[in-house]
């Protein structure tokens, strides 16, 4: 349900901006948010309980798997009307607030591993 809403908001935002493939935009940004959320959890757990991170060779299939699952869910035989019925009449104030939350979450979820990597590798603090 939460992922449906995030996809719907990204899709509508892209469509309003005249994007030729808003479904793809929604799938890619949703997949990025989901991957960054998993990465944030790994980083936070790693701070509390240090362990070696898996190599890049294991990360790429995870990202691909997330994108494929989202593609199967939101593009292949998907009717946008299902989500329109649920959120089409959302109050403008609520829509703007939730859009900001999605954007801020994306930025923060990117910053957590970036700051951790900078502190760990460049400053040798962690």
C-alpha cells in the first residue's frame, strides 16, 4: 500500500510534467527508494554490529530483482485506474505534504550511506 502510493505520486508528478514514460519513471524511483531503504538498514545495523559488507557483485542482482518485481507489479498488465480510485480525490494540501515527505525521504535515505561512507573511509572516524 505504501509502495503503491509512492508509485502513484511519482507517476502523477511525471505525467503532469509531460514525461513520455511516467510508468518507467515511477518504477525506477520506487526501486531506488526501496534499495536505499534496505541499504540504510544494513548501514545502521553495521554501525551497531560491525560486519563486512557484501561486494558489488551481490548488490547488482538485488537492485535488478527489486526493479523486476516493481515492473511486474506496476507496468505489466497494471490498470492505473485502481490507484486513481484510491487517491484521485486526495486533498491538495495533503498531496503537497506527502510529495514533500517522499522527496525528503529519498534525500535522507541517500545521505545515510553516503555520510557513513565518508566518515568511515575518508575521515576514518567509524
